[in-house]
C-alpha cells in the first residue's frame, strides 16, 4: 500500500462529467489499496470567468482581493469532487489551501509555499478518507488567502507529496507522458518511461509544456517521484526521478526540445572593452526583458559582435533599446531576426559521451540547415536556426539519435 | 462618527454595475464620517448555479461539501466589492466567514452562530479600512466551512453588529422600508419610520418578507438597532428598535400583515377528553408539519370540534393523516378548506388600548366578510377569512385604523 498524491488540471475537471471521471480514477487507486490525496485546479474556463469579472471592476485589481476572488475556482472543484466520491460510497473531505495550512509568503498572485501542516490530512487518511485539496492557493501568516499563480496546482501537489512523504506524485494532464519530442512534429516520437529531474527541467524550460518548471524544481529539491499521466487514457505515463537507471544503458539523448518563441538581436562592431556586455544588457534587464542565449565573437579589428535572444513578444521593445545603446557605444550596426527557432538536445548521458555535438552539427549540415548560434550546458546542446527548417531539423535529429527506439538491456 | 454595519442582498449585488453602486453607497457613509463594515450575499443567481452543479453530482450532496461549494458565492462578491472600493481610493479588505472567526455549530447548511472574534475587524477599522465580510457563512470548531442557510446574510450582519457593538445595522434590500401593509394591496400603505422588534417579529412571521425572522430575533436579543433601506433609492428606511417612542403618541396599530399560504382543517365531533389535542396533533408534528393557529370549541353534547391551520403545501398530507386519526378517535367528520387567508393587526399600542378587536370585527362585518377563526396575542389579532375577501378586508382595516396617516405630536 502506497500513499499517492494525484493532481488533475483544469481540462481534466472541466465539466461535471469529467469530475465524475476523476472520481472513478481516484476510486481505482483506492481499490488498488492506496491512500490518495487529490489536488485539483479550477474547472477550465472558470478562472478566466473570474478574472473577467475583476477586470470589469478595475484595470488593476487589488492583488489581495484578486486572490480572494480566483481562489473560489478551485474551491468549487474540491467540493464537487468530494461530493462525487461520497456519493459513490468513498468517504472524502475537501480542504482549501488555507484549511490544510499551506503557508505561503504574502506575495499575492505569485506566492511561494513556505510550509505545510500535514497533520489534518494524515488523520483523514488514517480514517480511510480521500483528501481533496484545492490547488494553486494557500494562506499567509496573517491568514490572508494567497494564490501561487498560474500552474500553481502542480506545485501544490508536489509540496503536499513532499510534506506527506508520499511514494509518488502523479500529475494527470491531457498528454500521456513526456515524449522524446513533440509528436505533432515527429510522428514516431516516443513516450519516455523515465527521465531525470535535470533533463525534465531542460525540456520544460525549452518549451515542452507538460509540467510547470517550478513544480519540477520543487520535486527535485525534495526528491519527490513525479509521474506524468493522461487523465483520459490508461497507461504508465513518464516517471521523473533522481535515479539514473543503473540497470540499463543510459541513452545519450533523452529528448529534443524546441522553442518558436524567440527572436535574435545583434549589435555589430562594438569596441572590445571590459564592461561592454553589461553596457548592452543592463538596459534590457532594467526593462524587465529576459535574455536567453548570449554569444560574443571578438573580431580582428578590436571590435566585437554581440548576439542574444529574447522572447519574440519583446523583440520590438528590445530593438529600440538596442538602437539607443548602439548610438552611445559607437557601434557600427544593429541587426535582428524574428524568424528563428531554437532546437535543443537534452540528455544526462551527454556527460559521458563525446561526439554528440559533432553528430548534431553533421546531421543539420547534411540537411543544408545553417546554424546561427550555438550554446551548450552539461546536459544540453542548443542551436538557433531559421524558423522554416524547424520540422526538418527536429525530424533529422530524432532519427539520427534513434530516439524512436526504446533502449533495451 | 458612528460604526455602521451594512448588509446588501443578492439582488443589490447582482451585477458588476450593482456592486459598483454598492461601493458608492459605502463611500457615501465613509464620507459622512462613519466606520463601515459591509456584509454581502452571493450575486443573485450564483447560489442557484452552484446548487445546480451539486445536483448534477449527487441527489443528496454531502452537507459538508455543499457548504464548501455554496460559500464560494459570497466570496466572489466580497472580493469584487473590495476591489471596487480600493479602485476608488477607499482602502477595503474582504474576509470570509472563517477569516473573521464567525464560529458556528457543525449543523452544515443550517448552522447557528456561536461566537465572533471582532479583533481583526477592529484593527482594520482603526486603520481607516472598510471591512467587507461574506454573509451566510462561518466555520465550526474544527475549521470546517459552514453555512447559515438561506437568508443567513441578514443574521451575519446582525451578529457582526452585536459583536462590534455597532450603532446601527442597515439592511439594504429592494424595498425602502417596512410598510403598514403590502403596497400592492393597499395603494396608500405608508412606510413606517420605526417599529419595535416585537411588532417586526409578528409582521415577519405573518408573511411580510422584508427581513428574516432569525435576524430580527437576534437583533432583539442583542439590542442591535436594525434599519431596513432600499439599495436603489435614497431614504431613511424603517428603524427597528426596542425604544418605544416616549416622545410621541404610540399608534395603536402599526401594520397589517396577511398570509395567503395557509389552509384550514377541522375534525368534528371528537369526544371531549383530556389528551385529545395531543392525539390529533401528535401525528401531524411527527410528520414535520408545522401547525399555526389552533382553535377548539366544546359543544354541548360532550364532543368537541378541533380546527387548525397548516401551510397550504402540507394540506393534502395533513388531510390524510387527520382522516386516520379521526377513524381511531371515533370522530364524526373531517373537513378542510384551502381557500382561506389570515389577516393580522399588529401593534404594541394594543396593550394599552381596549376595543381594537371589536373595531376589527365591526369593520369586517360592515364589508360582509365572515370570520372563520380568531386568534389573539398581546400585540396581535389574527382572523381567518375566505381568500376572495383578502384585498377588501385589508383595505377596509387599513382605512378604519387610519394607517395611511402619519402620527404626529
């Protein structure tokens, strides 16, 4: 018998019928002998309905009151799910974040969890009840209602699993696991049985939207076994865990992530002096624009070219700022490109395998794809290429690294 | 400067525009120098929407979870009203029933208030904030969410006024006060400036639906000055208070209440023996049917006729029960009538004035209205008459007792 925390997102509880479907899944786990704590989001559409109400009252709603408002969304779902479980003869109790003492800081609309008192949940579990907890919300020291921000329900589930020392935290979503890459781009993309936290973090931050980065970080920090599964289909999903697989050959590459949301900016011919990078990126940072990849090449003439990427939505604003900076620094030219994408190979196996980078570059070269930027970390290689080559590049790499094939002993 | 508790019901906060209208009314009180605590209901329609969701999940929703569900209705309103106040530059904070420690018993869906900790509200008021509290809800000893049942928001407002020793508890509704009788029946019915708790209780229980009986009882018990006002029009409303008006002539009659929801049943020719009333009404009470008026006449032949009234919805069920009873008791006959109404004169002045009853009977007789039952209390006289005479009777009495005329010094 295990203790399992299950999290169901907005689309999984979007209608009364779907909530009843979730009740059936919870009951299946109970029948398998497990203790179950369920975390649910607001019914899909509900949070947006509440935000729309707020926007009618004020352009900038008071953040404390915003949290009081939107936290009702999850409260509706926990009540309905608990009713459904009780009606089926499975005792259940619902709790708001505040009721199970999910203590957070006071940063309304984006609060961070500080502590959880698991004693009340433990009592219910000991008495054979299913515990149903509202995701995405908590309370601060003064018992004000707080919310964790979008996607916070994943974080709630992981935090509860950590506090309860649960055997597994299962995140039910509309995909049945983590794939080697997006199946909409590569038809024979394969569901991974397992992936490490580090790899998952790289995959998530590179645009694979299965899990919230914050929840993965949290799970990694507290060593909570995370599993991603489908709400709508049976299947084992993907386990995200610390344990690198000692019992089988570690694949070199676990997956290929990509990101269409980036844009590239270059400032050409700036004097090659100390402090130049800061002079260029300082104003960008001050404007709250996040910079992703950064590359600097020093030329022979004592000037340097400086290139970086930002979110495509920030492109116009960044270009303007950069033109100001270029004037001040006496740079030769500013250039930019919105039609780019980033493709990344991710895998802990890279640590012990040389030659991944050269195989990647060779594969892309064979397809006639020009590489515009390169960036590497211990478990990842990213390249920036022209947007039109995205699908071709991902498919070629997926095939070159044989990701469609399950690793066997 | 006074401390005022204001309560706005569902129709007064039914849309965002109406909530903004409430914010303006609250601000007017602030500008007049008052401290304000506001109690609000769910936006009209919202509670029914939530109940409908529950009914899709279960025919008999778990009561604890039902309270978790429906309590979200008021939570939405407190957040929106507080946002509106903050957006207008008037600091406000919203609280759920649980957050201001409205401690209740654990009778889910119909809990009773046991205690309120007013310290947090007091701190906010001292700091110049408007306090906005969710009506209709609280928490029990174990911090489970409870609701007070329909109309509970009035009770919340009165309880907060009592705990805070407020100068006045203002109930904003869709009528502008308590009238001498229903203006839809008597065109020149007059708004009362004040009425005593006792009178209000009689008016309310007799079918004048302005205030919840429970809230009036609560206000009377804790000596809270209650005022009924319109959400949509300016005006002083009606003050409900203990103070009988020493400075002016007390009117004999304050108002005329009536009730169309009753039905009359008679069991004829039962042996006149001790215990007979219990034999007749015991089975009715056991079936959870509430009996209103009861009249017994002893005849000359050692038998008695026993007549009582019940809610019209309970008529058929009661008739059946009474036929069983009649068989067992050897009664002669059972009769009933659904086409009756009750009209009542209410007034504390009756205590010191003889002749009210005879004037009432004379007035009705002059209009050719036959009286079927009579019942009296210290401050009330009720008669049952044929339904078709309702309007005629009420108008004749209203005029006979000169209720359209304001009392002056």
